[in-house]
C-alpha cells in the first residue's frame, strides 16, 4: 500500500507505548507502562503526572498524545502532538550531551513528528524532521557506541531505506543514512535481546519486517505467538497474532482466536478501543465468504475509527459483500458512499475507489464475481475452493476481456504456487504477463515478482534477479509501493545467498 514505508515507523510509535518496558527500574515506571500496554490512557496520564523525572515524563507524554492519533485520529490530536513535540524537543535539548538518553529520545520525537506529517502530506517538513532524527540517532550511536537503546531506530532506518519504493526515494536523498538490510536486522535483534528500554518493541518491528518485507510469515507468527503467550492481556500482541494467522492464510484458526478473544475481553473504563481489530477480523470473515459477519465487523470499524486510512477499503469490501450476496441495492448505496470519504494515501484505499467506480459504472459479470471469490478464498487459504471458483470460468475465453484473461491466469498462478505446483504456477504467471492491459497492470508486475520468487526458491539466482529487476521497471499501478519494497528486499536477500 502507499506509505508502507511508514508502517514500521508507525509500529515503532504505536508499540513503543503499548509494551511493558524493561526500563531500568524506577518506582513509577512499571504501573504507567502497564496502563499504556492495555490502552488505559486516562490512567496512564494520571500516573505520568506523578513522575518526577522530567525526561521520563516528556518521554511518556509524547506517546500518550501520539497513540490516540494513531489509533483513531480524533479531531485536534494532530495539532496537540505537534505543539507538544516542539516543547519536548526543546526541553530534551537542554540536557547535557553526556546524558546517554538525550539524543536517541530527541531522535524519536523528530521521528514521530516526521511520520505524522508524512501521513498528512506535509512532505517537506516531514523530510526535515526525518533528517534530524537520522542525524541524532547517528550521533547517539557514535557518542554511546555500547548503548543498545539507539540500535532500534538505527535498525528501522537501515531496513526501511533498503526497501524504499521509488516514489519515496526523495526521502533517501535528504537522509544521512543509506539502506542496509543485514545491518538493520542485526541492530534490531541486538536491541531486542540486549536493550533495557522496550526491547519487545524491537521484536514487534522484526515481526513487521519478517511478515511484510522478507516474506517469512512463519518466523513472524512465531514471534507474535511468543509475545501473546507472555502478555495475553495486551490488545496489541493479540492483534499481531491475529494478523500473523491471516498472513499464513489460516483463516479458520484466526477467526477462532479472534472470537475467543472477544468472548473473554472486558472493556475497562478509560480503555481505548482498537478499531483496526474489527477491520482485520472483517477481512478474515470476508476471505471465508461469511459476508454477513464481515459486514458487521466493517461497520464496527467504520463507526469507531475517526481517521481516513483503510476506510475506503472497508467500505469497498462491505459493498462487495452485499453484491456477492445478491443485494444489489445495498451494494450500490454502500459504494456510492465513497463520495463522502476523505482521501487516503494508502494503496488499498485508492484501489478500492477505482474498483467501486468501475462497479458503479458497470455491474460485475458472473466471471468478475468468480474471480473475486477466487481471490478471497485464496487469501483465506481455501485453495481447493478457490480453484473450483476459477475452474467454473469457461477456459476457452469466448467472451472474456483482456483484463479478465490476465486476472484468470494470475489467480490460477497464485493458487498453483501456494499448492506447491511450481511448474504450473510458472506457466500461469507467464501467461499473465503475456497480456498488456493497463487495468490489470499490477497483476502482471506481481506475476513477475512471484516468478522471481519461484526461481529463487529453486536456486536460480540470476533468473530470480532478472524477474525482480524487471518488476521494478514498471510504474503507475495499484499496490506499487508494496511490490517495490518486496522486490528490493528480495534483491537484498539474494546478495546474502551468495
């Protein structure tokens, strides 16, 4: 999705405050961090007011102001955070340079502000803040080389820069640090194993990179499971485990886990809800074709989340759920509601808008519905059912458009790939890329990427490199940033395989 480069930064910011810390113990730390971990922000704010150490109080207050924006974007929260961040940076700058926490704490303040500004399309000021964060974290590493606390943000920069999509390469031009996947992952591992301040935050970042950039879903799931087992009351770790099960396409297990969590959860006074949970669970039901349950979860997300990101995607899936149930009137009413949504910078939302417009202009054909069902079933791990949906399409293509033919072969390739039928998958991917149609361009590019991945799995490093590099030559297609991050990470991984 667009701005996927921000997601690890957002994880850093979000989970920074949602984890019981391993901070060198002072009397007031543990209760406030436990309150934050459970999203009991009112209680956390009261505890923070009692902390005597100004440095720690600023540290926590910046997080307490950022979390509500990240989770729900309430009105005015952006301005409140920006103003406080200026105050916090000024106060921290007054600390002596010998203070080991000064520069990395300042770096995180600038870093958070840069991410928040990027999400609000303020690219120039975001770049300035990111450059400050980068400079400060390098200064922290140089002045305190034995510290593990600065390795976390340093690792994030290194990994993110190694997989930066081309549309965001301007960021790399203003930062003082180049991409280095290996060093970045190593720094995060060092922070996770040796850091005394929020080491589980580094585990969470490694989870993200394993799941999304390195495509190591089993490793990501293992991390999430261990975190959840140690901290079963944490909403965040429960969410990570849910997303890891979905990434593994173990949808039945994901739904059972989510339903068990909801059955035992109790909303405490002052506890902030987590709308993204409902969006994610809605997708799980959607992949299983449980459309009524999916609609219910998407409604909960749309009604509780005050921000703009992923709303279009949720609305689109809701409309398609109605459509695939044969409820055309409700589907049209839902898809028409896009006109009232603010613009999002996420690729999933942009694609949802395009598809909704297409379906409002021309109702989906039976072939479109079969292809869409196959996509959902595949994402849910129901490969046999997905194959049945694909096979219900007349393979002679008497009335299919070029876009439908492209998608047919792409979907078939993905199913064969997941079922371990690599030769059949390669044949389908090659058929997919043989067509040329702008509306299905992203499938052709992703087919190139998956061809590269198969070649890499089979030890054909040079052929894999050619496919990855060819995929990176395309431009202006849906899900571009995500593909570029994956392809660049894959090319970096090929270097390690030498």
